[in-house]
C-alpha cells in the first residue's frame, strides 16, 4: 500500500510540474529572467549550452514607412539568446561580431539558435544564427564572461574600496 501511495504522490508531483510549464528534465532559465520577451524574443527550447528563440516582429519595432524592423531589436534577440545559452546567473556580454545579412520586415518571425561553442574559465563564446523561414538574416559571435557577483555590484578599476 505504501508503494502505491508513493507512486501516486510522484505522479501528482510530475503532473504539477507539467501543469506549471515544466517537465522533470527541463533546464530552467537562471539569467536575464526579467527580459521583456515581447521585445527580445520568446525562448522555445532551453538546453545546456543551447537555445531556440522566436522573435515575432511587432508594430513597435518598425523603423520606417516601409515596415523595416530596426536592427537593434534583431541584435537584442540574438543577445538574449546568447545569454540564455550560457545560462549562468551573472553572465555579461563583453564583445560581439555580427552580420545583418538580410532585412527583416513587420510581420516576420525570426527564429534564433544559439550554441555555446567555446568555454574557457569564465569566458564563453556563443554562436547565434537568425532565420526568417529558410533565409539567414543574422549571424553573430558573442563573447561573454561569467562574473562572481552581479556586474553592478563589482568593484571596477579606479573605484575606492571604501565606496559601496
């Protein structure tokens, strides 16, 4: 009887996890958790060192009368994908090299994939590709660093030790 009860309890816990949008084996987002996913893209798949993210372009992203989407929104989504792929609480972007390969227009859905390609100490290099349908519109390499503390709590060069 105890074994049956334990199985029922486990099943209820599993159902509760699935109801809340998570399954037992899901990786949880540990960084940039307050990012506006309407503007920066919605994470569709999160795995260790890998992210799939979807950016649905909106009227607020339009740069001109032709419906061109401002490149800053494309970059922001790619950056968010890179941060989520690293998925360390205190990850920050330190450099990027990006190419905007094709324009994005209002109504386009940009699908990003981000993969951590290199890990050395606190450094992570993340390769990000953005596609609209089968057309590659963005490609970039993002260099990140994982810090011990939040970047706004770090003492930067030139700051006095007595300041907090």
